[in-house]
């Protein structure tokens, strides 16, 4: 029975993979990536399920069985939700990028409001100091105060960094709106180009967000900001040159470029001392 079951699974997986490979590349790389991801989720889930079935006696189902069954079932349920064309796939990816940058921005704002992202670590240090004495606070594992707090210069530098992340979110939102309103299903290459460069925005935002936590290195913040600005400008230029911007002189693109440049210029001003040193 197990052998017959495995043979049926093998045949089903081969049939599903052949369907993926039959999807023409000229339908769009973004669409193919989403179909490939959905296919791999099912294949990986089935491989995990088969391993569990081989290791666990069929008479005594365990939680691992149920988890594996559920993983396959969930992966299969995603198939009907796969976008039907490259424009829909592009909108799906852009929406994901917008949400990721939105989450990063909210986390940065929350950290600034709390003004002490390592407060839990500080409390642990204080508790340990009560137990072990002040002489142990400089030992291994106990960070110095400068590692726990932002200086006044740090806090001043965070302001344009937050503004730059807000501008990143605005860029992605406007790009997504342009694709939704003006994107054409047959312009697959241009849609792929827009998605490819937009996918670089969220990781660049994450790099900048991580670099603002204490102890802050101003030079690292400047470098990460410059990388993010470069990606944003490239994304805006590619969008401007594509069919989703029927009027290249559209005011929102120059406006966002100016906003990004303003943030970067301010960051340069506040980190100039680092370069001079």
C-alpha cells in the first residue's frame, strides 16, 4: 500500500511540475516566480509528509503527521489564488513590498518613541547588578550605557532616516498605483523590470533600520542611506520610462526624487564629521 501510494504521489508531482515548465516565459518572469514558489511549496510539503509517514507507524498518528498533512493542504489551497497574468503578479509583489516597508517604518517609530530598544536587556543588567555587585557590570555580557542609548547626535540623525523610510513607502505606493491604473498585461518585460527593482527597496530599508539601533555608527547609517536612495531613484526612473507613466513629466516622480534627495542631504550634513575624522 505504501509503495502504491508513493507511486501515485510521484506521478502527481511530475504532472504538476510539467505544468509549471509548460508556462511560457513570455508570460512574465514575475508570474513564473509565483507559480514556481507555489509548486515548490507543494513538492516540499509532500516530501516532508512522505518522510513522516515512513518514520511513524500508520496505526499511531502523531502531531507531526497532522502538521505535515496541514502543510500540504495549505500549499494546495494557495494554487487557486495564484495571479492569472503578469500584471496581477506584479501588483501582488508590489503590495507585499509596500507592507514590508510599512512594517519596518512602524518598528522604527516605535523604537524611537520608546527611546530604548534594549530596555529588557537593561533591566536584566540591573537585576544582575543587585545580585552580583557593581564590580561585575563591566564584565562580559554587560553592555556599557553608550550601547543602550542614543546620544543627542544619534537622535538628530534618526529624524531624516525616518523621513527617508517614509519616502520609500510613498514611492512604492505610487508605483503600485501606477501599475494598477496604467499597467498593461502585454507589457510583461517592463512590469518585470519594475518589480525587480522594487523588490530591492524593502531589504535596503531593513539595512537602514537595523543601523540606527544603538550603538549607532554614523558612517554605516550614511552608507545604508545612500544605498537606499540609489535604489529608490532607480525604481522611480524605471517607472518613469515605462508605459505605466503615460506622462513622464508627472509631478509625483520629481516630487519624490526631491524628497529623497532632501533626506540624503540632511543625513550627509549630520555625518560629515565622521568623514572628516
